[in-house]
C-alpha cells in the first residue's frame, strides 16, 4: 500500500486524515475500489508512552462505519521497546484477523525504518 497524509495535527484534540491506496490488483478499499480513507483525532498523547486515536473510515458501507479507538502503548523491553496496539469498536465489517495482519505488517515496516537509522 501507499499512503497519502492529507492532514496531520499531532496534538491532543488535533485531527488527521489519511488515504491508503492498494498497489496490487484486487485490493478492495473501504472508501473506493482501491482506497481506504479515514479521519480522526488524537484523544490522548503521552510523550514516549501512549497515543490514543479516535478513527472513522470514510465510507458509505454501514458495516464499516463508526468510530473506533486505537490505543498504542510503548513499553520498555530487553534491548528495545514493545509496541502494543489495542482496537476498541472495530467496525463489524472489518475482519479482526485481517486487521491483525495489517497491524503486524505496519509494525514490521516501522521496525525496518527505525532500525535502519
């Protein structure tokens, strides 16, 4: 996937809007044929510890609508940091298994970026 950040105001109550575009043919987007666009706001920001976001997909599909909270917590670990992500209110049309796979894929890319310096 490729990402386009339309808006990003990183402060509590600040808002953001992001589009994720599928590279591969056959990707099914929530907003359009190959795009997931979502918007939200930062509910809580604790430096070096936690980010809580309220997020909503931009879609006409009722099964994909509704606000979900995503809580990302950083925890000290031997030789590094554990990243824990919890989803509350995942829309009923989003497979928990697919969501977990996507989250793991994003964390692998984040680790590659951080570890490359």
